[in-house]
C-alpha cells in the first residue's frame, strides 16, 4: 500500500455505494493509502411484485434495445433471465454508465452504447449513436420509482417501451454507532455520495448526532442533482466530481490539498 500524501489528515473515507458495488472503489482507496468505511446508503432488494417478469419472459426475442439504468439493474435482470434461458443475441444493450458496463461484462455482454458523463437520461438522449426508431421495442430495467424521462421520450418517437422494475431501494440497516465513533475521533476525511436517494437515506439513518458531523464533512458527489440534495439537507462542504472511481479519488485529493 502506498502512503497517503495527506499523513496529517484524517484518512478514512465513507463509501455509500450499495454493498455489491462498493468493492472496486474501496480497493482503489486502499491502494492510495486511504481507509474505506463501507456504509451503504441504500439496500438493494427484489421487488415485492414479481409478476412484472411474466410479460417480459414471454416475448424476449421481440425487443430490440435493452437499457440497464444501473449496475443493480444489470445484476437483478440478467441473473433472473440467465437462470431461465439464454439472452437473445440480437439485443442492443445500453449502459447508463461505466458501472453498468462493468456489470454487463460480468455476464459476458458488451454494450452497444455506454452513456457519456454525467451518465444521466438527458445526456443519453443527446448521443448521436442512439437512434431509437418508430416501431422498435425498448426494454428498460430499472428500480422502482426511477425517472420516466427516457421511456416518455422514446414513446413520443413511436417506440414501444416496456419498463421493468427489477429491484427496489430500501433504507440502510447498519448500526450508526461505529461511524459516529470514527467521526468523534477525527478519523473521517470525507464521504462519497452517488445518488440523491442515497443522500436522503444516509442523512436520516445517522440521526441527529451524525447529521451534525455530516454537515461539516467533505461530501463528494457525482451529479448536480446529488449536490442540490446534499445542500438542501444542510451539508456545507459539498464538492462535485466527475463519475468514476479514479475521478472521485482525484477530487478527494485535490479538495484536501487546498
């Protein structure tokens, strides 16, 4: 492990990604001399209603485009399908970001298209390589309560869009006490937040004492909407970063060196 260039500072960093997605970032932090504190802001669970899969499984070959809005969507959807049959070879997969692209690679799938930063619906709709035509069928794998913008725009173009809520987000269950202790000892340098819902869940979960610490902690976020949510909750040291593990760590280093 290489030494941290900030030896005089707190060296622990809160990683709030879902547990199944936190390991690569945690390893990258360790390689740079930081200590990751894994406290998922969101738990990923199966949806209560599994009937949504029936219509999809009955007509898998009919779809042209398949959009996975998150790594969790990839894991839940492809695990479900692969346990029952092979993936249609003609599917053109769209990954909303590099995390989704890596998750697809675990299933041996190379995406037709990966959204550009900041990995959101607005950016994806502007990409010239994405040409969804009238009459084409689009399958969207997402979480319950996800944004409707893409489905709405593609339907306006005449595409046939099927939304599948293949997972739901739940509040965290870990005990806040160890994290509160780390804050009290002055060990926490920063926290990474990658979703607005995650910020809300995390803020509520740590309680009044934790909220006091969080408002004074450097919070590095990956999208303007996440920054707005953090600031609305009273977080005073919010820093916007490009998405991706290396970008987050670079922003961490730059923020603490100024």
